[in-house]
C-alpha cells in the first residue's frame, strides 16, 4: 500500500494545476521516504489519494523521470528509482565535485547580500529542531536545503546551481533513511564551520569542510544500511 498523502496539507484554493499538485506531493513522498525505492506507482490509486485525474498523475510521473526519481518501463508503468549504496557513493562523489566548483565561484563572486543570506539561513536552521515526535522535522529539512543553497548562491551560473540542486535532492532520499544514525552528530558545529569559512572568503577551507560534511553523511548512511536501519541494496 502506498504511504503517501496527507491531504490536509494541501490547500484546495492554492493556484496550482492538478499536475503541479500531484508532482509536488509525489516528489515529497519520495524525498521523505514515505514512498520507498523500487515501489510501484499505480496511477489510479495515486489519483484517488490525491483527488486529481489519472492524466495529471501520469504527467507528474513523467516529469519525475528525467529528474531521476521515477523509472518508466514500457508496458510496466512507473516505479520509484531504487536506492543502493553504490548510487549513494556515486552521488556523494559527484556532489562534492560540483559543490567545489559552486563554492569557489560563490566565494569569488558573492556580494554582501550573499553573506547576509548565508548568515540568515544558518540562523533559521540552528533555531529549527531537527526531530519532532521522534521523527525527522520536515521544516528542518527545508531549512537545511535553504542553508546549503545559500552557500552556493553567490555563483552566477544558473545551470551550475540547477545541477547542484538536483544532486542535493537526489541525496535527500538517502539522508532521510538514516536520520537516526545522524542524531548524535554535532551538525550545528559543522554548519557553523561552513559559515565561518564562507564569511572569511576562505575557499579552500570551505571546500574542505563541505567535502568532509558530505562524506561523513555518506559514511553514517552506509553504516545504518549495514545495521539494517536503512533500506538500501548493498550492490
């Protein structure tokens, strides 16, 4: 059974098309792990849960295919892209490489408004609880993404930032799976180190700390998978 929709969160008066609404809800379900890797996505079931047309669901799923969240196979419909340790490590390496380019450009090109954005997003993130009712706080996840986006937003390349954002969201699926293993970590201190390096305009330190930050996350997720705390294929 699909574990997806909290219809009370959707505002029926919101100016979104049925396709956009379906896209947002399904993507959120995948990112937060409510829809698991490899799970079959049944169009009619999703349409009923979301109170939208089957055509809107089909179009939403088609939009998620090139983003790497959904797989489409002829005559077999749609499934959520599977998760694996190999994919996690590949994504982490690529994220580190792309993030380095973006961070170095951000330090070189960012202005005072960029510095203010880094400080503001870090402050909001620090004041947001990571866990509520023994579950990941979705607001913290959103603030976390805003903070990491702010660090690279000084770069003037829209395509670079778009690629960086896509990699971030692909990795979000893995982070959510292993959140319990991450709870004892002093993430606030790691984030403050990134802030300090950014404001000091120390690109080498910023890149070094960002890489360590991402790689530590990957190690924790792999360890959680080995301990059966995360649903990851070992291949």
